[in-house]
């Protein structure tokens, strides 16, 4: 079942998609490093 609730969230264009993907990667690396530091 597909609803139109999140239809506004989709922004057309590859540029926005690439920016979001790079930000997600930066957050993953940042929290991965912090998690590694806090383990010890």
C-alpha cells in the first residue's frame, strides 16, 4: 500500500540524491569512529 504522505520528501534531481548519499556516508564514518573510540 502506497500513501501520499511522504510524497513531498522526494526531490527530483540527481544532485540532491548525491548530496544526501555523501552526507549519510560522512555520518556513518563519523559515528563509526566515535563508536570505535568509546569501546575502549
